[in-house]
C-alpha cells in the first residue's frame, strides 16, 4: 500500500507513534507486548496500513507515555473506518449530546441488526467484495456503541411505514429487525416514531434528514442523497431543518402508537 492510498490522518498518527517509540528507544515488539498485540500490528499502524481501534489507541498512549496526545484523536481515527463522505458526520455522531433522524428508505444504521446491515451492503451497486462488506458491517455495528455510552445521548427516530414492510434480507431478517426496533424503543433515552403511509400531510419528502447536537450544544444537520451527503453547520439552514423535523414529529404516530404499530407488523411478517 502506497502513501497515496492512506489518509493524511492515518499517516500523521502513525508517524507520531513511531517518533514516540523511537524517542523512548522501544522496539515495535515491546510496544506490542504492552498493548497485547503483535509488533507487526504496531508496524502496520505506524505505516498507516491498519486503523487501530479505540482500545489500542489508548493502550499505545499509555505505553508510549503520550499523555493523551494519541488518545485525543481516537474519535477521528474511528471515523476512518467509514467511507469518506461519512467520516465528518461519524465524528459528530460519536460525540453527540442528542441526535434525531428521519429515515424514509431503510432502518437507521444505529438501530440495525447485523443481518439487516449485511443485507443492505450486499445490495450496493457497484457490488462490494465480501471483505468490504464485512468491514462495513463491523463499522456500522461499532457505531451502535453510542447506545451503551455514558452519559446517554438523547436519540429520536422517525421511520416510514414502508421501511417496516420492506423485507430487506428476507422476511426472517425483517421480523428480527422489527423486534430489535421494539427493544430499542423501550430504552428510556430512545424515541421511535412511525410515519404512516396514509398521511396526507408530509414535510419529509426531501429525503433523509439527521439533526445532531454536540456536547457543546452546537447544531448540525446531515443530509444524504444518491451522490453523497452534505453536513450543514450554517445556523439559518439548520434552524429551518429543525423546524421541518419538528413538524415531521407532529405528523408521525406517537411513540406509544408507533410501538403498537411495529409490534403488529412484526406479528404479520
């Protein structure tokens, strides 16, 4: 793998690791032993060939006595697992205080089962290799650590009724996904609402919409479309999208009605 194939962040992180290791006159094997990985893994990280997970980053920070220098970029390194268009949003998502999303075509990634997620990647065009599919599934499931984070974020989702009827991956996969949605909806910090197909008024016809509030209470909006995505920080544009999402919530079923609807749909699959 040439340097042109590696992001600037990974190259910079790897070089910082190498400089720290050489400063402390340590071998890759010694660092690896302290981090419970092989020396070859440390070498791959230093060359930017491997993306270290959060645990390894924090271990390297301790072993190399970096005093938080390496750990400070763990969220950004985690985002390297995702496609380039998604990376900036992935960092915001990991650090969010609150997140609200409208999903018109598929179950939101944060709420997907492994089987459902795999089915969505298997349908990509152009097709992904098996290795690419497994990497993308693993990255999507890792995003769901947000549900187990402390302090808990406030999460809200509005999902189109048609999404709950579309048997992506087959009916068994859909049924398991619907039951998982119910489990998620029972979490005290998660709200799930269904947008019925028979609604005559619908302000969500523009497509996917995700609103994110950072820990510093800055507001962002994320829009997905066929050719990529847009991350919006302009206050006026975000405010307009927040108004639109508020109307969407009012037009959708209540959380209690939505849970009953999903339960009924799961029984019919």
